[in-house]
C-alpha cells in the first residue's frame, strides 16, 4: 500500500513539475516578446526625438561579432556585402576572416582580412577598400606576400585612428599609409614595430579610451594623465531632459589629440546586453559642445563594439 502511495506521489510530483516548467517557458516567451516590443518601441522613439539634432557622422560603429557597421540609422552587413563581394570576385579564395578594426573616411572605409587560398599551403593578410553605397571592393595591398599564416599568433594589425596602420606577418613589420595607399617595410630596430599592438598604437596616436564618472553636474575623466571635467550645464535644457528621460548614462570617453573628447552614453537593456548609444563631442579647450551622434540597438559590450573616427 505504501509503495503504491509513494508511486502515486512521484507521478503527481512529476506532472506538477512538468506543468510548472511548461508554464515557466510560456511566461518567459511572453516576457521575451513583450521586452522585444518595448525595446523596439523605445528605439523608434529615440530615432524620432534624437535624430533631428544628432546629425553628426563623426564616428562609425563596428560590431565585430556580427560584422555590422553602423552609421546613423544604416546597418551595413559585412558578411552579405563585403565578404560575399570578395569571394564572388576572387575565385581563388576559399574563405576570408575579417579583422576587428576599420578605417573610416568621407566616402569609403578600409578593412583588413586574412584570405584562405584554394590549393595553397599559405594564407595572406590583405587590406581592402570599399564604398558605402555599393560594395565595389578593391584589394589595396597584400601584406607580407605569400607568408604562412596558420593562426592569429602569426600576425598582428592595428589601425583606425590615424592615417597610418601597422602590421606584422611572421617576423616582418609594415606601415601602411591609408591616404596614399602605400605599404613600406619597417626595420626590426624601429620603435614603430611596437605599434602593431593596439594599445601601443593608440598611445602613439595620443588616443585615450577611458571610463568616466558622473557627478551631479559634471562628468570627470582622464586624458594623458590629466583629469578633465565636462560641465553638464553646457547641454541645452531640452536635450538634457531627453537624455535623462531615456536613461542615458555616460560610460566612457574617447579623447583625441586634436583637443576634442567624445562622451559615450548608453541606455541599458539588461535582458540582452543591447541598447542605444548617444555620443556627445566637445572641445576640451573651451568646454564647448561640437555635435551629437546617435546609434540604435548596438551591443553594449566593449569587447564587441568599437567606435572609429572619420579620418580626413
């Protein structure tokens, strides 16, 4: 009798647990859909209310995990655009691995990638140039020639914040001038060989990407070991109210060597790690706001998302 009772209790418990699990899945799905809808509606509201005064195209946003470039409200899918264009026009390439840096100019952008060559025991590191409106991709340079690249340890690259980029393939080092589109070899004794490491490259450009702290009326950050303060009173009252009402908070700053700093604001989406981004650029000399820029629905991960300034 006790065994039968125990069996029935186990069956009832099992059914109850299954029902609870199913209900939990349904509730989670409903929450997931409603959260998606709220985020979509919020993004649309931000576009409508912020776009009229966030007109800057000073930076391009690159999400390296999904290979998306973002500028204003445009998304450029590099897999469907750039990569497919390269593979279609170059039948000797089996696959291509795009790197995580971008050089952004007025009418085009430059990428670096590793090409996997058919019927060959080597891969090659190359630089591409392409336009915004259509992917008329050009291979601008092959770095290191037919050198064997078997893993990420066999090469380095760093570029995106100046007219020059720095590359290592094996034990050889190179500098590429993006404006002149010329490649030169660097002697191993030259200090520029250190610039192939991205942090060293940023230091050489006097570019600083740092966290910032928000006080009641100020935003505080450092650049070149000097503490700077941006006074929030410089923001127009209506713009400031909008920024605060949509939950934008300053998280970091990009400071360049031309006396400007861009403060990066994120609103947060705790569910997915995605949100919207506002960039306020101002002069460190006179605390004057220069422009605003908006990016919609980007990853909030610093490891994935990077902002590259327009290079003249």
